[in-house]
């Protein structure tokens, strides 16, 4: 079978398109909304009154970077519980400071902050650009958000030549976050580099006057398109696989699921997971809890209905997992070495950095069995620190049974990551099984 004829190919292609359209959480939510609208979902506002009917398909957006989408069940939530898949829209990157532009030694540069656990060296010598959100005020009206994305290379963080850093290959590249990361933006010989210079460029892109831009949330991204790779195109090379791959898998499972089910089915994609989730739109916020409570309010005893519904629910926390690296296999527990293209991974940790327990792990494994998808297991080496996800945070906030899962990948938190081309379709199949009527 050729790579183009693979049954996994169409979903992998759709994933790469989704990623390339989503250089920031703002764009990821906008792209998610577009796919939801195309499948008959309509928007609800948090500030409005809700009265969703059985089988209704809606979504709610918070701050432009987090979103909940749901299909209401034909029976009350207290009778069936909720079926929920969660992921996150943000990825580690470099973000512009409020006053970023300055001149140094004849170059115009932009000051940046590090967002999340970035593999800093991977951002050097790349064709970088800018994307994000700007707030625009026109004719004394309220400020309006505008998305911006420059599709051409604008920036570069050039490495120091080896002639001036002879020990770099033996001692590694050490980058000072303040001094070494500001990208080169322009030559400054003929013009003064100020914030106005950047604002003029952005204003042309969003079609407004420079003085109408009140604030900006701009971040760097790699302009190289996502791609299939490998001898048989069995790999995906792309930015932000962690964790837009999980968002896309959950989204496809929800929109492709049967329209009617007794249970209410939801997906929630949070921002700010990479910096701890403790924000108004992060996993530590009441965003999901508020949504679930409102969906239970049709009952005569809404608080009781909400508590009963949560007790009957399952939350699948979907976040990418660590595949074994062939050159660093000693960093893995020898009996827990996930491989690319071998199916989704159930993640567990005795210190509760992942929320999986025996019961919830078994429930996900049964879903894989029904979907005829292989499943893998991951636990960190006992002498290494373990990362975490929205899983334990959600479990603690809601008291909901939770399992942490994810597809295996390499180069996690790099500017350009690597995953298996077959795994995405397998995860979609499992999540579809989760959303299937029982």
C-alpha cells in the first residue's frame, strides 16, 4: 500500500492543515470554531442565559484562547453523566514584550519572553514570523480583537558562528533568555527602530491605523509548513503537535459522532497549560465546571443534578506522550517505551502527576479494544521528575474520574516536533468510540 493510499492519511492531512492554520491559541480556537460551525454548532455566550434542548450542538469561547463544545444528551445529565475529552491550545514559544522594538549595533530587534518549557536552541536559525491578537479601537467604540498572522519570514535568531564559539559542539549551546533570544527584525541604518515601526507593520495586516492598536498579544512561530516524512511517509514533522494533535482528534471525534446520544458529550480545550493552568481560561479555572453546572440547571434540583452527573462522568485528558528516543533510550523505564505508530499511550504516575488509576485506565483500554486499536503504557523512570497535564487539575477541581492519555511523539517542546502518521487516526477512532451511544 502506498503512503497516499493509507487509510490513516486523510486524517493526518487534516491535522497538518489544522496545525498550519493555528500558529497561536487564538488561531487554534478560531480554526476550531470554523470546523464546529461547518458541522452545525452555534455559539453560546457566557454572559447570556442558556436553555439548550436535547441534541443541541453549541460551543462557548473564553478569552479567544479556550473553548468548550458540546452536544446535549437526550436524557438529563444526572441520569447518564458527561463524556468529556480535554486538551490544550497553547504550546511553548517566544512572545513579544509590551514594548519590544529597539535598536542595537545597527540592527532592529524585538524583545521576547519565554512561554513554557521551550527547547530554546531549536528556535535559532529558523525562518520565524509573528502571529497573535491585537486590540483595535475605532471611532471611540469598544476595543475589538483582530487576529494577525504574517505568512512570510520576518525574524531570525542567528546563532554565533562556530569560529567565535569553538566549544559549542562539545559543551552545548547555552542561551541567555534576555540577551541571546531577541530576534533580528530589520536593519536600523536608515530608520529609527521603535514600537511604532512594528505597529505600522501590524496595522497594515489588520487594516487599521497604527494609533488604533491599543495592545497586542504577539508570538513567534516557525513558517516552515508541516509535512509527512520518512522512507514511507510514516512520520509527521510539524510544530505544536503538543497539543494541537489532541485538540484535533477530540474535535473530529465530537463532530463525527452520532448526532443523538443519551449522554451529553463535550470537548474542552484550555489555554495556559504550559505555564501551570492557573488562569481565567486555564485548566485551573472554573470554565468547564461552570459549563457543566449550566447544563444541569434544567433539573428541578440543579445542584443535586450537577453533583450526580459528575459522579457518573469520565474525563479523558488527552496530551501528547513521550515516545522512546532511539539515541537516549536509557532515559525511559525499560518496560515502558512507547513507539510511534503503535497506538495511543495511557500515562500513569504514583505521585499523581497524571490522574490515571486502575479503573479509568481500564475504561480507556476497553475503548481501544472496541475500536481495534493497540494501546501502550507509559510511566517515567523513578529517578526522573514527571511532567503533568490538565488531568490531575480537572480531577481535583471537579472530583471527576480521569484518565491521562496521549499519542507518542519525539522532540516534544521543540520548535518542530515529530509524531507517527498513523497514530492520529487511531486516537480519533478511540475517542469516537468514547462518544458512541452505549
